C-alpha cells in the first residue's frame, strides 16, 4: 500500500508539473471595438500571444500559482490583473482605456517579437493615430519635429524635409534614418538621386502609428538603417466596419478631404478584411507662388487570416504635385523677410511667369516643366506573408515592387554668376556680366523703374524615374528563453537623374515678373542650358543577419550580426556647347546639352555590423539599459566620380560606432527616460554642391571623421485629471575630427546640427473636448563646415483644439477642430545656402530659408 500511495503521489506531482492552463478572451476598447495586435503576456515570463483581427486571443502556459496577466497596446493604458493558474481554463475579457505611459507602448519596429518600450534596450518613440492627426499639418517635418533626437527642417514646403538624426552629419533628407511604410523602406538605396523619401509618399489618416527607433540596433532589421528607422504602420480591417471622413480648409486656399474605411469582406464571420485610405487636396501651398499644388493619394490593404498566419496585399497610388522652397535673399543684418520694389514683403521669389520658359536644343524645343514643381505619379504593391509552422517557429516575409514617374523641379537661390551680388541694381547687373549698356523692360515692353532692384535666378528641372524591387524574409525560432531571428534582405533599384539648369531675370518682388535686357536676354531667359546632367544608376543589395532576443528573469539581452553587400552601375552622359539658332545675342547662341556619349562604371562594397544590447529590470518601475553597435553606411552612388580614363572613384563603406547607456522609469502617472550616447563616424564622404562660375554646380567631396557625445531625456507626466505634460531634451557636443580636404575644419561643429533640441507639450483631453499645445526649440547652429555663418535658435509653437459631438448611440461622432501652425508667427532661418558654401553675404542681403509663417486650419471629422 505504501508503494501504491507513493506512486499515486508521484503521478499527481507529475501531472501538476506538466499541466497546462489555457487562457482565452477578447480585447476591446471602451466602445466595444476589437483591438488587433494587443500584447497579452504573463508578466515576467515568455508566455503570451497577440489578439487577432476580432480581438480574440488564446494561449497556454505551464506556469502555476498566482501570476499577473498584462495587456498593452499603443495609445492605451496597460491592463494588469492577478490570476491563479491551476490547470483550469480561464476566460478573461479585457477592456483597454485610452491613454497610458509611453514606455508601456508595444514596439512593432526593429524587434523580432512584440515588446513594450520598457523592456527594449534601445531608445524608441511611439505616436498613435490621434496624436498623428494633430501634428500632421503640412509636411513630415511637422510630424517629426517633436521626435527626440531629430532636427527637422520644414521651410521647404510639403515635401523633401531635411531630417537629421542626433550625432550624425546633415546628409540631407533621410540619409541615415530611412522612412518606412509597414516595415518596408520607401527607398532601399539612398543616393540614386537626391530626392527625399517623402516625395514618394504622403501622410493620410489611414496611419495607426509611427515609431522612431534610435541607435545602431536598428541596423539588424530590414533595410538596415545605421542610425534609426522611421516606420509608419497602416490601419487594417477588423470584424467591425469603421469609417472616418475628414474635411479641411486652411489659409492660402487649402481644401482637403481625407478618408479611411475598414471592415470585413464577405460578412461578419469572414476571415478576410480590408482597409482603404486616401486624400484629395487643392492648395496654393504654405506660401503662395501662383503655381499649382494639387493631387491625391490612395492606399489600401486586404488581409486574409488563416489558422496559421495571414497574407496581406497592400498598395499605394499617388498623383500629386507641390512646390518646393529654397533659400532666397533676405535682409542682410536682421535676416528677416525683405521688402520688394513695390514696398510689399517678399515671401517667395518663385513665380508662375517662369512656367513659359522654352528654347531650342539639339533635341528640339525644350519646354521647362517648372510649374509642375515636385510631382510624383506611380505607386507600389506589397505582399506580406506571415506563417506559424509551430508555436516556436514563425515566418515573416515581405515583397514590394515600386515604380514612379517623378520630377523635382525647383527654383534655386540666385544666378550663380561669379562676381554677381545676390540682389543687384541695374548698373551692378550690367557690370557683373561685362555689358556696356542695356535697357531693362517687362516682357510686354514697359520699362522697369530706374531704381528697381533685380534678382537673377535659375530653375532646375529634374526628371527622376524610379523602379525598385525589395524582399525581406525572416524566420524566428523560439528556444527556451531565446527568440532567434534569421533573415535576409534583397533589393534591386534603378533610377534616372536628368537635370537642366536655366537662368532667367526677374524684378525683386514677391512672385516677380520677368525682365528683359536689350541685346542680352530673350523673354527673360539670360542663359539657357546653363548646366546639363544625365545619369542612370542601378543598385543591388543583399544582406543576411541573425539576431537573438534573450529574456531572463531580470535581463533582456539582444545580440546580432549582419553582413551586407552593395553594388552599383553608373552611366553619365558627356556634355558640350551647341549653336542651335541665330538670335544675334551672344550668350543665347549656345546651349549646354548632352553629346550622347556615356561614361560607365561599376562599384561594389561589403561590410558587417555587430550589435550588443541589454536591459536590466531593477524593479517593476525602473530599468537600466545599454547598447553598442558597429555599423556601416554605403556612400551615395550619385556622388561617384570618374577619372580621365573613366574609372570610378573608390567606393569604401563609412564606419559608424554608436553606444548608449540609460534608464527607463514608469510608475503611476509618470514615465521618463535618460541616456548618455556617443556616435563616431569614420571615412564619411561629405558631398557639397557649390555654385560653379558659369551658374552650374561643382561637386566638392571631402572625406571626414566626426564625433559626438550627448545626453537625451524624455518625460510624460499626467499631473492632473485629463492633463498631460510631455517633452524631450537632446544635447549633443559634436565636431569634425578629420578633414582630408581642409585640415582647418578639424575641431569645428557639424553644419546644420544644433547643440540643443527640446520639445514641450501640454494636452487636455476629455470625452468631449481636447486641446494641446506643442513648443519645439532648435538651438543655434552653423550653416557651413567652416563655422563662419551662425544661425539663431528657432522656437515654434503649434496649437490644436477640438470638440466632439455624439451623433448616435453607436459611437458615431463629429469632431470640429482647429489647428494653428507657428502660433506666434516666429521668425528664424532653417538653413543658409549650401550652394554658396563659405561665400555667404552678410551685408545688404543674406541668402537663407526662413521658417514658414503662421497657418490656420479648420476641420471636421466624422466617425461612423
């Protein structure tokens, strides 16, 4: 009997040890709408899952006794509940409330598994759909300006924002931190041309979140960014149909309509879901130029869910044109917007009068497309396969094809003529060009006032077609406390880069009329075909990587290695000067154009990256983390130069070493982070485009090393009911440590990078009324490497107000809102003229780009 009793006790013990408790339920918001992708875990364990398209979840765990189930999702308060695990099935339905600590938000980007920010050993910022709707006024700069560690220059208008990440040189646009949509980069190869990522994509209300991952750990995922990833995640459908319509009017004759609609395909019990979003906009732009700003975008996805995964088809179609603003001559001392000949303030020297410019070339009559501005026509198609072979082996594979017709036509910032002033009197104009005499008239023959100032400018017409194929494949294997990801990324990109520069003469007025000089110009054109460039570039990339996310009792450890090879083929057409007609005007007898002869070259490089990161949970509220990475950056293919024999210049990778040590704290109504970081960049091919004596450009290439040490802190404090105070502060001490072209630059600060960035936001939100104000401060910075031109600090405030009306008992609502960008109409210069290099003028005129003036928006948003 004793033996039988002992065997019975052992059997019961064995059953208890190996028993499984099944936990299931549904996650919804407070209006009953299912929440897709909520993170459900047993706290301090690897047991858990994510909610499906109906908000349902189900998982099993071998844990026993008293445990805590935790549910979190971006934009909602984290839910926790004490439960008892004894083998009995538990059904727990969970309602999440909006709000919550930023550190509790689930991370979707740059990690193999979904983790909260509090448990991730890197710096991450997340923004939900509601916050995105309040900050998205005109451009990506308006959205990203509040992200810690980002310098966002948005004076250029709605596209081609210059986005610089902490500690790294101002490479222009998104060079070190690519823009991604649903986990795939808008461009996999930066440097086919100089068009920014955001010219191919516009924000709409179909985005449910934005994440910015800072630091070198992000190099292990997808395209392999060296300094960070900006990833937008699109709305997807669920079993409940939802539609949002938004109409908007704003100053400068803005009319815009946005929509997003989603739901099931084929009835409530369907496993197939859809989401469609888009906009149409007519707008005279942030600044009135008389040139069109109009277009639309459509995006959508269809997702089919199976027992073992899902397949999603998504795509975009865009047909949009906007205007882009470059620096122009401002008042020399104050650097304020100047007064023109007519006594009116000058906001832009762009003019619709230039849209009729045309002239003869060896290829026939050339008609400038300058009125089209930055125009993009085309789209992409993306397929995403997710499959679960077993509970511990998963596949995530993405394939994307993109094709765009794209033009980037813009007005430059002066004549580029050697010895000419930025703004000239009529006699100064003649003297600078060696003319003994000439009469100045409007194109209709009326004489120009003798004391009227002149501004000769250039238009740069650029055609940049692009097509690209990308694939990103990842396998994630769970083995004990390890989540090991094996992945590969491949891309094939082809781009054209056709450029023509033409000089024209105008009066010094807002939106000026063109001016003729007798015996020198025709229809305002003073030099046709000033410069001509025609390049075709193709790029191939392939990368393999392995990463391990190890979860221990108090430690979360990340390790990873990546190897990547890139190659490119470049062909550049030669140029010569042609006589194309007999105008009798010397400088218009010739035109610089392509001669049909191409120089071709091939370059390639490879390199590897290593990442080590760890987070230690001191207690439930406080964690310490650190990360270190050795990464690389492939130089821009468009900057490849050829010698006299047609051999391309070297194409060596640029080395980046980054490190960060910090803490993350979250308790009750307060959360915050604080970190020290360092960034070291070696063998950087710094490319500057400066004016050539004849009005074209010279590419100046310098190999530089740079070094940065800094501090970054973020906070979010709910100090009273419905009130929230948040913000960030980034300090960076940076310098050029090596310059092969000019050793005197060593020790100087990086151009266009401030030492101090900070953001303050105050929000008040109830079920009916919402209000928020954001203040962004960008400290002083230098506009050039020689640090001879300092730009003052800029402070921008924006306001958002709204009131929501209940239209029915089914959560159908109407929100009436107002937004004000640059609330106090602050002045400031985002940049000087890169094309003038160190030859900026400070006396009568200063060539710079001011921040955009105050703009007011009114909108109505319907949810049903």
